[in-house]
C-alpha cells in the first residue's frame, strides 16, 4: 500500500530540508512532492494521487487554509497537517473546521514530526485494510498475479516454467488473453536528481497508470519495472482492441504533460497467456531496433499492417555528406542543408531503413559534419554547444522520428546563430549585462542567457567571469539587490512586493541574499536610508 505526501511552504529552504531529512520511508511514505505556493500545489494535487498534505498556513500567494478549502470543495480525500509560525487561535479554529488533523508550531523536530505523521498514516492504512472478505479475496488474487508477472519478467530463463505453474494454479484459464505494453522513459542517469527522478517515475507509472486505466474500464493486471527507466504493463484482453489502443494513446498524451522527460510506448497485440513469451520478445525487438513514429508510440499492429518483419536488418542508406559539407563551405546555406537532411531522414524512415542502429550511425556522422564546419569557421565545438546538452538532446532523438528532426533542427539553428553573431567578447558580455538589467524581475538562468547570444552555457560563463570578474549568478544577485536598495530608499512598497519586483518569489531567500550582500535586513536598510 503506497502513500504520498505533498509539502507546501513558501520557504523553499525549509520545504527542501523537510523533503531531504525526514525519514519518509520509515513512516510509510513512498513519494514526496514539494510546492512553494498554492498554484504549484493545486497543479500537483490535480495530477498525482496524493493522500497527505503538510502545509504552511501564512504564505504570500495564498494561505494554506485557502488551499485546504479548495481541496475540500473538490472532495479530495486528503489528510492535512498544518505547520505555522504563529499560535493564532482563528487559524487553528478554521483549520479544525476544515477537518485538518493537526496544527503544529514551527520549529518542530523531525522526530516529533515523524511521530505525528506516523500515527496519522497508520490510521489511514488501517481504514484501507478494513474491507469486506470478498475484496480481501480479490486483493489476494491480484497480489498473486502481480507476483506471477514479476517472476516472469525478472527471470527470462524460467519464463516457460513460470507460465506452466501459473496455469496449474488457475491464475489464468487456457483460453484467456492478455496484451502487453512497455513504457520507456528517456532520462539522464548522470543527472544530480537521478534517484529522485527514479522515485517519481516509478510512482507515476505504478499509480497514475492504474488509476487512468481503471477510469477507462481497462483491466490492468500488473505493472513490472524491468529496468531503471522501463516498465511493462499487463492487461486482460477484454473488448475491442481499438478501444484499448485509444486509451493507451490518451495515457501517453497525459504522461507527456506530467513527466519532465520524454517517454516511448510500445504496444503489443492481443495474445493468449501461454503466448506471453513470444509477445514480450516481439516488444523487446521493437524497442531495440525500430524507431517509433509520431508522438513516440510504436504499435505492433502498424508494423504487421505494412508487412515489416520485426527481426529484419535494415541496410544503411549512405547520406550524401560530401555534398552537404560542400554546400556549407561554399554558400553557407545552413538552413538549406538542414532541410535536405530532414527530407533525407523522412524518406529513410518511410522506407523502413531508419532503425535504431542506423540512426546511431547517422548521428555520429552528423556530429563529424558539425566539427568540420566549425573547424572551417575557426570556432570550437564548446563555444556553441554545451557537451552535456548536446548529449542529452542526441539521446532524446531516439524517442521518435519527430524527435530526430527536432534534434537536427536544433543543431543547425545553433550553427546559424553562431555564424550570425560575429561579435567581440566585450560586445557579448555587454549584451548579456543589458538583458539582465532589463529583466531583473524575471527568471534568469545561464541557459537562457547563453541561448540569447548563441553560445554554450560553459563558454558564456567562462567568458563573463573572465571579463567582469564575477560569475553570472553572482552578478544577477548583485544587480537585483542594488535594484531592491533603490526601491527601499525611494518607494513605500512593502518589502514582500519589492522582493517580487526584483525577481525573488521566495521572501526568505530574498532576505537572506540581501543580508549576505549588505550586512543588514531589508527593513534595517530602509530605516537607515530614511534617517
């Protein structure tokens, strides 16, 4: 029985600290979400099955009480615990009226918080377990089927024996049919949030898919994680297959909206349970050899319909690299070459020759073309491209034909931008400074600034530091605080409003940064300036 919790607090440092330091698994929580305002919290509550809420009350963009009112108005079954810096009787009274479970005062130790949450979680667990005998029996059968399919996918060498054993246990009848569906997420296992992302992906695939298909009246038997980023879904094959396919496409669209990374879906054909081994092998071959089409969906039915063999080895269609390189060198027609490459790829895909293996070879050769062109322009690869971003985007290209074309377009857009910039280092830094000055109240990042001047993040960071003696984040913080000092000295705006005006949505973080750079709080600075 998996439970999830949402932490809501405008103090980002506190919310992140709670997420990282509380022993969530020990008290029965498998997934932790964080939000820093009501809008973010509402979005998460609408997208994910969340059972518990740990929420601050007094927040600038809407109070925790307003959030709980919103939850109750939508009849969401969520247990709420409030954290507050104030022992406010009116707050506590309204919290109880909205059926909040606890009203706790900050600061509170992790040990005390864990004890309180553990008690509430245990009560919720007991309520779920108090079901009828019929439901308990059905639950045991479901659990046995889940265990059966986990054994099946985790032990390929014993799959035949596992199927026989399942039939002998009457888990399935001889003529029962199933359908298999694989979901693969294209994520970066070198990312610093690797473990956190894994937990999120597993939570989404196991819980969201079950809830989604239940609403679509599709009987999902099991979800089995077969690798870090891949899951197999097993369904009873009931009703028309077209209805199942439509539901799967809808799920894929939904996953596109809520997952931070791209996902591919491989959908098998209806088959007898005893033929599950062959069906799974076909899905594995599809995943390893065939590039999905539009939206990252590959259906076995589509391949069978056009007469393609899953095991066939496609001949590599040699691209006219010399022609493209000559065009780049002679006429600098970067977008023309990009169009020609995209046309070539589309034809190759339509002919069934753009397999995963052939795509890998093509992308390596494309990278060589880029290196040759940059060499002729006396530019280094790292000036225009951040190697990590390039690798990530290249990996994403294996998601679908659309993703391949998107990657190629990005490469040539970057080349074109770099060829047109032609500015001195001082001009580039001045352009970045001017942009920062005019957009202090917006989100500013190295990536955003690098794209503006068609240079890589690493290159623009080094260039900025060499020219100004400051890092980009340090310079942005300094300019924001200077702007804040001007507001404090010459306006009557509240400090919280000033924080927003200079780009800080988190008031606590603004105050800390202001103190770090000036040696005093915003209010102390205002009082001193008024004298």
